[in-house]
């Protein structure tokens, strides 16, 4: 295979690669990678890949990043109330001291295995 040069990666009509292709870091306006969408709280939402970025590499296959249309992206699905409830219960369990069974107000440190007053009763009394 002939080495892929930077200019060969510029194929906005997809004549060479089948889908619109741009050199790395030269993505057109309105297109974003999955990672870039995620940073904006978006997801591709089932849309097909709109274009790809190619970065030639010496004697290796080029790096490929797929681009999606930002205008077709959808917001990341918010957590359901059931998920929130399960998370709250899990957090409460992690905050509850197994020694005195009270909500410590913070996650019980794994190194102590109990809340701080239970782990250091003497020092609490002095303080
Ligand atoms: Zn305790």
C-alpha cells in the first residue's frame, strides 16, 4: 500500500474512502467525535458515522476517528429516579458505620472500617 500522506487524507466527498474524510485536527464545523460529544453532554443517538478523521502514521495503519453530526446528537440519557434511589441507598450504606450504625455523614474510610469517633474514641474525648 502506498504511504498515506496528509493531503490524501483530505477527501470531503468520500471519493477515495467512501465516506467524507479529513486530516486529523481539521474536522469541519458541526462534526465531533464521540468523545467530544460526550464532553458536551451529548451522544451520537443512533445516527450513522458522518465522516472520519485520518492521521497517517509511519509504516503503520492510519489512526481513524469517527465523526458525528452535532445537530443530530442527543442529550445523554438522564439517570432515572430508580437509579438515583439505588445510588442514594448505596451511598448511605457506605456512610453508615458498622460499629455504631449511625450515618457518619461521610463515606466510612476503608482503612478504618468504621467512623472516626469509633476508631479513635480516646482522641475524641480529649478533643
Ligand atoms: Zn461509629
